[in-house]
C-alpha cells in the first residue's frame, strides 16, 4: 500500500498520489490524513476546497474511459476482449513526441502492442480501426476502475467518478 487517495475538501476523490506526495502535502499543512495504513497515509483530504474545471460533457481521461470509448476493442486487429487482455498504445510513440491524450492513446491488445513496439502505425504497417478522438459525452460505463483492487480504506470515497492518473 504505497499510494494514497487524495480527496477534495468535499470528500470527492481527486486523484491517486504516491505516499511521498501524501506526506509532503501533509507536512505543508495542505491536507488532513483521513486514514492510515502501515503508518503511511492512505486517504488524505485537502483542507481547502479546489474547484474542478469540469465541462458539462467532461469525460475523465482514464483507462476505463479509453477502453469504453474503443468498445474494449483492439484498434489494430479489431478483436474485442476483456480489459485484462487489453493495454494502451501510444499511436505516435512517446519517444517520438507522442502525447498522452485522447487523440494519441488507443485500446490495443497485448500482442498487437508487442508487434507495434516503439513505432508509428505507418512504420509498423499497422492500420488504425479509426482515428482516436476525445469522447463527446460520458461513455455508458460508469467508472468503477480500481474499485475491486482498491484498498479497503478507499472504498467509502470511490463512489465518485474517479479519474485515475496514468502511471
Ligand atoms: Zn490487436
């Protein structure tokens, strides 16, 4: 348990931070520690409310939402599969300046991901099923990512729409 769930002052989850960051925020007097595991902060809450910029149709950029946007379908071989067999692909590899955003990350099966390696689709001679875009509205799937694997101490707070950091 080396990560902590950061809550807004309203108890809405904002993101997951590593424990070093959690301790730093606490030392700076910015958060209170709500729960502790192995003597490390597990859930922390901002003391000052942070206003989240959220468009009406804002869709959090998260693993669950990328899979949902792509319908759990590999964007190269068109096979649909359970999330455990899927991964991300940076269409333009990060090493070549590819960004981590809706337009450059697609759902990809593990074997296509391996096949493509650190190349662009053109270099790898692989064709994208469709051009990735930011979704207009929230996918049908409500985000429950991490709920199953989340530590017990986080669960009370996870009913909010949780946006996960990609790490
Ligand atoms: Zn594939």
